[in-house]
C-alpha cells in the first residue's frame, strides 16, 4: 500500500506501488536529495529527507511499516511546504503519464 502526498486514494498492489515509487525516485532523486533523520521503532521507520526541485526546497518524510517477513507493507510520503507539494504533484504527474505511454 502506498499513500502519496498528492493522490487522494491509497495505491494498492505491487505493480502500482512500484510504478509510483519509481516515479517518485525520478522526481525527487536528484543530486540534492539527502536523508537527514531516521527513527525506527519495531516494524515502523520514519525517514526525513530534503531535496530541491527547480529552486523549491522540499522537506518530507517516508513513513514505512514492515510485515513480519521484513517486506514493506505500508509506505506513506508526506511533503511540506505547500509550494513543494505543488511542485512534486506537477513532476509526478509528468513521470506517471510518461510510464503509461
């Protein structure tokens, strides 16, 4: 299950989740991406990251829950500020559209 910061409904199923995470990697994964904090509690992990997209500073977290086999069961991304959310939404829409073509 993947919870996007820009899509209202959770995305379910391995293929769909992989498509969203690949698009997110292309969108956010530039040279400025840095993970700045990690919190782990049992099967839950929170990774805070920062990146810059076209001059817009993005601050976000990946909230991840693992199952008993160590596989990701739930992945939620939250981003701030609003200007960053809008920038990510634009870039993700472009990436996802390109993968559907």
